[in-house]
């Protein structure tokens, strides 16, 4: 299963991609500054809660950030 959302009510996140395949699931988050992170083992329930919220960024920070293992895929210059 793949869910990709590019039309978000967020000043910080430009794209969310949820992928679930063969028992593995992860969320790829593209931020407006160009940084891309992969969050491992994110549940479908968690991503749906984020997407249904009135503030995607706030919900992401409360539900996903610092709660799942993360790998930086690429990013803006530091």
C-alpha cells in the first residue's frame, strides 16, 4: 500500500509518503526546506491521525517526531 499526499495544510511539510509492504511500513517526509526523512515502522493509524488533523505539522510533531526511528535521506545545507 502507498499513500502519497502533496496538498497539506502545513507551513513546514510539503509531502508525506506512507509505504507499507511485506510487514514493513515507513513514512517519508519532505520538508519545505528540502530535507527528506524516513521514519521507520510508522503505523497506518498514526499517519491517518496526522492527515486528519487541523494542523498537519503540529500533529506530526506530537505523533511521529521523536517517537519513531528516523533516517535522514537528503537535506538542505546545514
